C-alpha cells in the first residue's frame, strides 16, 4: 500500500528535494541511448536498472546530508499510449511497466529512507505530445480518459501521489487532475512556461493556476513550475493568493528557450551557482516553496548547490 498517500509530508514546512534532469543526464552525461527521450525502457534490463539506481544515489545522499525529505519520481514521463506505441509498447505493456516503475522506486526507497529522510514515491505523468509545445491538444474529458490508465497503474502499484509534469496547456492539466480525482490519488500539477513567463498557448501562469483551481475545486494538492529557467518566470510572480499554491520548482539549467534547447546537440549546464542564487530568491517570493529540484540540464551538482544555498541554515 502507499505509505504517504493520506498525508503527504511535503505539505508541511519541511524542505524536500527531487532529482534533476533524468533524461538529459542519462543521454548527455552517461551516454545512454534514449529513443523518443524515454527512460522507462531502462526498467526492462538489469543494466538499465543499475543506471537508474546510480543516477538517483547522489541526489539521495545530498538530501540525507541536508536533512531534507526526497520526492522520488518514477521513470515514466514518456510511458503513455502515444509515446509507448512509438517504442512498440502495447497498453498492456505500459500498464506493466508503470507498475514496475513504482516497484523499482520502492526498492530504492527501502535502501535509502530513514526516519529523518522520508521518501515520497511520485508517479510521473508527462504530456501526450511534445513537452515543449502543445501539439496533441485534447479536451479536458479526452485528457482524463487518455491519462487515466497510467494514473490507475500508479495507484494500484502503491505510489504515494502522481504529478502532471511539463504541462503546456490547461486542458491536459485539468484532465490529468480529474483522472487522479476519480482514481483517489493526490495530484500535483507542474506547468512549464516560455521565456516570457507564459504557457506556450499564451495563457499566463497565474491564469492557469487560478482557472484550474476554480474548475476542479482546488483538487491539485499544490502546483509546481518546471522545465524553465527562473529568469523566464521570476518577473510574472505577481502577488496574490495564487502564489501560495506553488510549493515546488524544478528549473532548467539553461536560460535558452525551449526552441533553442530542442535544437541543441550539447548539454548546457548553465551557471550552477547562479541557479542556486535564483532558488534562494524564489524561496523569499514564494511563501510555501518547500520542494526544490531540477529539470533539463541539471544534475546532482546543481541540486547540491541549491541545497547548500537554501538549506544550510
């Protein structure tokens, strides 16, 4: 059964860390081949599982050193029907791999969790289409139907929560939220923004958060921002109650736009110390910010710098 589903520990004041850019690290730094930018096939082999365990190890050690909790994502950002089909995975295959991803995360948790470092297992749900652009638009109900099998696989396998990661338009985020509600799963919604601080559809971040809260009766347990550099959104964090709903950030290392990153053939790790400074500033501006991690281009060095800057006290 899920360990923390009824009371997620990150809803308190205690800081929680996450990992960084899983796929970019495995691809650019570890030299692994990730067709369709998907990491879930690594769960199919002993060598792949070893790579995943070694990837998470330094992040967990940083969390232990800094006395924080840790949110452990499943390697399933691409494990949905459309992306699975491109990799010759049937729906039955995907149901199996999503459950197996939770089982793998439990193995990692059993190896590292201590009373001082709670580890929350999070079922990671990515967009149906491209993470950088809304190219597979659905209605809210269509998105709920599309994503529900993955949500239910996570629920049945004993994940503590699910997160809609890199959401680039309202309807898909709302659909995943409804699917989680109907499945009895706590859900987090993480939006991504362009360099102007707006969703790729042109909707403001504030509008997306407020509209989703109104539409679902504040169903998301909290919101996050991911796959954008702080410079892309720190000017749009206008004061209001909506800021209290943002409890997590997982930023890109690079200040490049999504379009520029999409064309990059080399990893841009950015300014590690500068990114940590941005996080420190965001902690002052976001009153409930407790979840901190990374996204594209970040690795354990970024998370360690962020922890040193933000959690040393």
